[in-house]
């Protein structure tokens, strides 16, 4: 199990055998079945989670009961409510499995200790946070300025591995368009 993470993390930096052992020793493997929650709104996020296998989503539910998907995550991606994890405040988000998933998890104290004791791990996580921040800014711009057609095509181009694994209504929620609009855009795309 840890081999997948080791292969991922060693692409982002150089680590000693002892440092990799520390990461392995503090990680916990967890299975999350399809439709099972990793976290629910109101719970405090207490772990950083690396996806070894499967697909997950993080979303909020508005007052009318509509889901708004903020992110999908697949193999070699991290998923966690970082705000709740860092502040200790209850989460506003749900995280659940869209497929059977296998995760590596680090509790907050262990994760913090790894960041302090392994400089290369700190740098690797910083790279991830910066990349996620850039992607979030790009997504915000797209949400504000792109047409439904442009959002759809950009999603397919940017996340082809996610596109084929997620139901259409969830893609519509992620893009901030109705399912009907997305169906129309998809049908137009198929005829081109």
C-alpha cells in the first residue's frame, strides 16, 4: 500500500529511507466503500488523506438541498477539508466515495510532525498547496467568465481521468450548470 505513496512522494523530492519509514509508520490505511462518507458536515477534519485507489468528491448542500461539488479526487490526489483540519472548526463539507476507495491517512499531530521533521516533505506539500491554489483560482475564473460549453470542454481537457468516472449530474454540479444544460452541450459536442 505504502509503495504507491512512496512512488508519488519521491517524484516531488528526495527522501531518505528513514524519512520514508517515518511517513509509513504514521500512516493508516483505510477502505471507504462507494457511497460511504469519509467526512460529514459538522465534523472536524482530523486527517490528511491520500487516495491510493478510487474516486471521491467534496461538496456542500445548500438550504434548498442542492449539492454543490467543489472538487473530485482520484488516485495520487489528496482530499481533506483543509480549513477544518487547520482551524479545528467543524467542517462545512461532505466528502464521500464515488467508487470503492483505498486511502492513506495521517492524523493531524502526525502530519504536523512529519512537516516539521522532514523538510523535503514540507516542500512537497507546499508544492501541492500552491498547485491546488492555482487550480482553484483558474476554476473560479472559469466559473465567473466561461460559457457552459467552455466549462464542459475545459473539464474534459483538464480532467479526462475524472470525466469518465463521474456521473453527468455530478459534472453539472461541479461546473455550476443544470443537468439539462450540460446534456445539451454534450449532445452538441457529440455532433461536431
